[in-house]
C-alpha cells in the first residue's frame, strides 16, 4: 500500500493518510533551533542539544506511539464536538487529510465537518523559534462558532532528568503569563538564563499552563477537560507539569478564513539582565518582545517562509542531475541532500529512534557526514572540522563523541576506537577538494581542548595516521581497540555481565585483536595524506606515508586475504574472523568495501573476486547484509555483534551505511550495472511501493533493513540519522554519476548502467557553474574518452579550476568504454 507520493516540483513528500506504518517525520530548523515533527504533528523541539536544552516533551516508545507534539484542537461551540486538525491526538476520522513534508517545513491540512484547517510549521532562518501558521475556513453554508486550543508540554530542559527525577521536578516548574504570552521559566530563578515562550497572534479567551488542569485527572490528550468544556481554566503552573495552551474564539461566516499564528521560541538573556525590575524574580522581556511581535505579523511570516524556501533552492542547486532514473534524481536533487543536512546537524542525536539523550556527535560519524554536506555550506563544514579536531587526543586518538553544546569530548564513552582518528583525514580531504582551501591545514587547533596545546590542523592529521603505526598487532595489522567502524565488533570486551556497555568495557589488554578494516582504511587515508603532504612540499613526509601504506598493503595480502575475499579481523586468540575457516561470520562486507576503496586488489583481480563473493553470499533483493552466516548465539569473544538476533543490525542486517562502499568498489572495477542495481535496492524512493514491508519513510535512507535471516526481511529501522545519508549521496554523485571533486579540479568519470543514454549534471564548484552533459551512445558503463569544455576538447577527464566566469561552463563528455 502507498501512504502518499512525491511532489518533486514542490520538493515535498505528500502523505495522504495519517496512519502511516510508523510516524514519518521531518526536521524543522537547520541552524541552532531544531524540532522533529511527524505527519500527525508529533515531536518536540530543542535548542542546539536535544538532551540539555529540550523545550518540549515527547514520549518515546509510548503506546500508542508518537505522543507529545504541537497540537491544536478545533471545537465546534454549537455542537460541542472537537477534533485535531492533524489527526492526532483525537484521531477523529477526518474527511480529508494531507501532510506535506518539505525542505525545513511541514504543512498539515485537513477537513472535518466542512471546517478546513491548515497548519504550516517552520523555523525562520537566523531565529531560535518556530512558527505554526494556522488557518481555518468555514465551508458550511451557515456561520460557525469555533474555539481553537493550542497545546504543548514543556520539558524542564534536561530531557534525561526531566524523565526520571520526579522527586525534584514536580516542585520546580514555573511559568509567567504576560500579555497573552506564556513564558516557561523553570530554573530561571537560579542558574539558567534561558527561557521558552509560546505566543499567539490573537486575543485570548483563556489559557492554561498546568498540564493536569488542562487535561483533567485521568484524562488524555484526546480528551482534555478544557477543550471538552470549551473554556480554559487560566491555570498557572507551580511545580508539576508546565504546559502551554491558548484558547481563541473564532466566529466564521460561510466561506470565511481566519489565520492565527503561534510562535514557540527559545531565548537567552544576559546574566546580569535576567530580571526586570532587577531585584525581582520576573523575566526581563525587553529583549524578546520585538522578536515575538515580529513573527506574530502575517506578512513577516510569509517573508520568512519565502526566504527559507529560497535558501533551500540555493543549497540544492549546488548539484542537480537529470538522469533516466526518477528515484536517483529525486534522492540526489532533493531528499538525500536534505537528509545530509539533518545528519550534519543532528549527527545521531534526535530522531524517532534516537531519543536525543544518549549520544553526542560521534567523531567518526561527523567526519563521514561531511562527505554529503560539505558542498552545501563549506563554512560550516570548516567550523565542524576545527571543533572536532580540537577534541582530538595528543596521542592522535579521538574521543568517540563530543557534546554539541560544550564542544568538549565526552568522557563517559572516552576513546580507544582505533579507526576513529582516520576519518578526520577523510573529512579534511573532502573539505579541501570541495573548496581548495588549503589554509585550513595551517589553522592552529588545540588537542583535548587544552589552551596552549595548539598545533596546525595538519599536525592533527599526521597524528591520526601515526596513531595506527603505534598500535600494530601480531600479524602486522592495526589493533582494533574497543571496536572499529563496526561499533559492535568488540574483540577485547569479553563481557558476561548484563547491562555492561559493550563499547566501554575492556577485559583484555588489547594487544592481540586486529582489524583488516582499519588496515584498509589506513591505506586509503594514508594515500590521501601523502597527496596532501606533497602539495605542501613535504616530499619526505609523503614518501614516508606511501612506504607505510605499501607495507600495510603487503600485510593485507599476506594475512588479510582469505582466497576469495578479505578477512575481517583477528580475535584475541589470534584466530581469523570473516574467513572460510569460521563456522559463522565467514564473510563480512566492511573489509571488502574498505580494502577495494583503498585500491587494494584492483590490478590483480582480487577486487573483482571479492565483489563476486559479496554478490554470492551477501547480496539480497533488499540490500547487502553485513555478514554471513549470521551469528546464531552470543560469542563472548566477539561482543555486541552477536548480541543481536540474526538478521538485525550488525548481526547480518542490511546495514545500509556500508552498502555504498561496495557500490563504490563496483564503480572502481567499472561495473555500472551492478553498482546502480545495488544503489536502487536500498533507495527509499524505489522502495516506496513496498511501504508496508519497508515501513519507514520513503524519502530518506534508513540505517538498517532487516537481513535475510530475520523473519521481517526487508523491514527498515532507524531512518534519518545514519552514515548512509552521506555515503549514498557521495556514492551517487561522485562515483556513479562520477562528477568527483579532487584537489585539482572536478573529475568526470561516470560509471552507469549500460542502458542509460546519458544524463546531465549541473554542479557549482569553486565559483563556477558547470553544466555537464554525459552522452552514452554505445551503451557503455564507463570510460570518458572525450571531454569538451565550451566546445573545446581537453586532455584527460579532469575539469581544471577556472577563474569565476560570468556564464555557466558547458561540458560534454562521451563514454566510449
Ligand atoms: C552506527 C554508529 C556508527 C557505526 C555504525 C556501525 O551507525 O553511529 O558510528 O560506525 O553504527 O556500528
Ligand atoms: C549500538 C548500535 C550500533 C551503534 C552503537 C554505538 O551498538 O547497534 O549501531 O553504533 O550502539 O552507539
């Protein structure tokens, strides 16, 4: 069954029935103020950090699901009947329903009993607030007397504490109601200088700020006492659960429309100007009033919405493709790029699956996220690189995660994931290739956020590389530490205690277990670092890198090749993992992808051999599983990977994040047909038609699709926040379509299905716009033989960097195989 359709023109996904298999969400905000919003207005908002600055409450894993949101109620004051125009929470059977998720906004429209309603939710650029632009129209042939109630539940800032520390929290809640604006100020009396506010453009008939008064005891969101009786209680919260609800009365003639604007926002006051008058406990509202007044005016809201749309037009226009495949087009042109903005901002913190409490920004994750983001806002990518590298340890190692609010490494999880530092080289490389900003390497950056420890960023890259050289195991391969990219391959953990963290428990000294994956990664980034060193005139350094890389390649051939594929790792007993000698987990995806991407086995056929093995043992119609055979029981020496039931997550699930590595590898051996086929298997748009099986949003990639060992093979989970976003975007744009950023220019090297007659990419790159027309008259999969730039043939297939031109540069590329 389909639950909606794409509107590519508007860059929207249109959901046409509210009861989707799971809440299908969107993100509001792309700078500092964020929210998640589902197709029935569920979700919550926060400022920068989903754990520490949560504005509103949401109940994760609730039954029914998706409870807590940006709710409105419409009450017919003649009949007493009431409903929610976003379906939830009353779940009244609506006569019409439509949700349009767009770029940074969501519009939910509905009609019930001839009353039409439409609400657009968005965050204006540059502001720390969200707008709900609501309009209601009377389609009856007689006047309608309506009451509109808004409803949000305030979170007491720290979402973790808010959900657990009730002995304190039931006594701390405080609000002010002033001039129709509800101010939430819990803990403002002491160490906080921030508050939230909830304003409405209309004169109020009443308000409520105490949840349990608004709802009434033992009632739920589908039947609040205030709404049922048609009158707010004007409650003022003291302790318990602060809440925000406005009540507006609207009388509409037949055909008449009324617009109401609600503004929910976050505001900080200077610490010495918190109160007004200064010796009082009353919030100083002078600084926030102008913002509120501005956005309660319809024309300012329209203008802000317009700039949001224009901003996205600009961001997306950096890379646009017209290919014969509609699913590739809409993912590349719209949704995948959009998802990359979400992963850049959220990392893995706040989604329907990520509670916003657990994790900060992953060092490895955030570096990889840059691959899909850097072309959109390079300046923010630069800032992220500098923030991340400032948390790097002096040893070259990395804190596994850092907190976005404090920009400090997270001590709870610590370090020791031995692949982590290498991703910094990859992220920085991608940034320089996009921008040509070599200067970033000279930026002084601290280690461990310690003042005085500044070294040029380049030195950070060196230490990342050296980190592995100082951690080599018995076979000459890199020691794995707590885990490598696969967080669940915990070879030094040996945990038999329930609840112990697989990621932070280490019961072995870590001197034996090795990772072939890290070896491949080391080779890949080592070559990158050598190129960077050479560019800086550090030839000796470049040679040293390449010598180490060559040495590692030799070790991989010797101990990392299993005959038909690459071995995955060696365990604490020195035995191989991901080898034909294993009973379970004979072949893994990650080492195949990483070693081939590093260039290993390209010349001697080993790469093709490994890819054939992947095709034979790991590929399914829903994507490529992580390993086979799945682990049927818990293996103490393997850790979390074997804790999952077969077919889920890292235990033989289709972990979409690493599928692109195989796709890139297929392009590297020139196999365009297979590369595109694999890409399509996990492409959510292509999976839209199996929505009941897939269940997640058809417009964004999911982290995981259940593998063939699971009873639910094909079911997706953990949509939105996954490295899949950046990697699939990078793969589709740079390796399949093959318009690839390099240090010296833009390479044109498509590897496409033979049946494609061609395609066109428009790419903004270092100040110029290239319109690249690729022609494939002979039905080839690869091989640009001729490249015309503004009609003139150039040698090779790299477009040189040119001074900014006034007109787009026209490029024609012909594939001849
Ligand atoms: C999750 C983590 C990522 C890790 C992957 C595989 O996506 O965020 O860091 O590489 O799982 O375990
Ligand atoms: C869990 C997840 C894995 C993630 C890890 C780190 O183990 O299964 O995907 O990377 O947590 O937080």
